[in-house]
C-alpha cells in the first residue's frame, strides 16, 4: 500500500536534512526549511520542526534527540529553542 502524499513529502524533506547533515551542507538545510515553509503556507503539515532542525542548545543534529544540558530546560524531551521559528 502506498504512503499518503503528505507523508512522502515529510519523508523527502527529512531525507534532504539527513543528507545536509551527512555532507555538512547548510545550503541543503536552508532549502529543506524553505520547502517546509512553503508547505505550511499551502496548508500542509511539514512535520515537527525538531525533526529537521539542529538544536542550538545541545548541538543535536536533525533527526537526533536532544541531550540534557545543565541550566537548560527541556519540554517533551526537546529544548524549546529548537522549536522556535
């Protein structure tokens, strides 16, 4: 059975972020973020931002879990700074 189009799109954006991480290419991260922004503007859910955004607090790469850092609270296992636009 085929995946819904929206889920395929989310997976494709995640794959671009994984490639950006692997190649240490910030341009690829920015391109994937722009795709996600456009999807949101068109009324689609691009998925949780912590899935594709590196954490500015602990340095967790896109797709990786946040790591506890002294002096920084986490909400649902994620640093709030990671989810801010």
